[in-house]
């Protein structure tokens, strides 16, 4: 199961709903570091997310880089080193390019996706398999990284009600799917930074090889203008995974701590 840990983190980071006001919730230089633990006590690894600015084919974009790796004793018998990148429009939030490079215990992938939103096509280049293919995509589709930032800027929390479900079109590897996320309510969360007011969500995921059941993920994001991920709890087919934010910098808005 260890090879699933970092994929779970990036998936959740991508699809968590991070509702925001009518202004950007993030900026260039924003950086997160997560500590992951397996079955509640064994440190499994770390992951980071960083926002940069870039010009891609003449377009002003945000370039987000996500990295994940195993640490400690685990890496001696199962080494994981993953890298995810997304280039998305600074104004619309629509992705232009997505890169997934992973090495999970020797299982590797090197995939690059170029999005043509006008033609509604995703061009997938599987560099490892030396295979190129094109797929139809849904309107307003996101990749698994750009979705996190897109939702932070396009939804509000002022009127969200407990039980409300939000959906989003996503494209991953060679597949379109509709991701849904249920709002569970507001909660004060004890974190390394103090007690934080949070928004609590439950993603609807596919049961089977990775998760125990359909509703096995829970996540918390800060209930402020930043909407940053603070904790992710996942029950896996074998054991459980918890990811906690342990460091950050470059937030656009003040970070509010209760006490």
C-alpha cells in the first residue's frame, strides 16, 4: 500500500473544495509542507506544494510543483519519489499542461498532458511507453493539481450548508471523471500552529483497490481567506494514512489562529 500514499495526498490536495471570496486566495511564493504518517504512528514521508509564476507559449500562468517522497526506515524497503506539475491560466484557472513523474518502488510513470480547451481535447504523451494519444475532455475540465487552486478562487463559504455536494470535471492520465465532495460542517481543529477554525469535507471516492469504502476520506481546510489544507485522513484497504500540514510560507492573507 505504500506506493498509494503520495498519490492519495496529491489527489486530495487537488480535489478538496477550498471555497474563496471574489479575490485570489493564493499568490506566487505560496509553499506547503506535509508530514504523512501510516496507521497513526509510523512516519511515511513528506510532500510539498509550491506556486510559481511562468510564461507558457506567451500566456501568463501559475506553475505549481508538487513533490512527494518516503522518509525514514520505510524508504529502505519501499522508496517513493513523485513529482506533479500543473501550468494553469492566471485569470481563468484553466490548465494548459500537466506533468506526472512517479517512481513508486520501481513502478514508474512519465506522462505529460497538453489541454486544448477550444477543441475540447487532451493530448497525452506517455514518455515511458513512447505512446501519444488524444482524448475528448469535458467543459471546464481540471487536472488533479489545478483543481485545488481553481476551486479556491471560484467558490464561497458564506452560504454553504452542511450536506451540500460540490462537483468538478477532472481528467487524469487518460480518463474523464466527475469528482464530488460533500461539506460536513465547521470544526475547530488542533494543529501544530494552534487551534484553527476549519471547513470539513468528505470526498466521494471509488472503493476497491485503494480505499475501504466509498466514504473513507476526510479533510480539513482553514476557514479563512487562504483556505489552506491542514489535515487529510484516509482509511486504506490496508492501514490508514494521515497527512498534516507542518510548515508553510508565502500566504497571501493573514493566517488566523484561535489560541
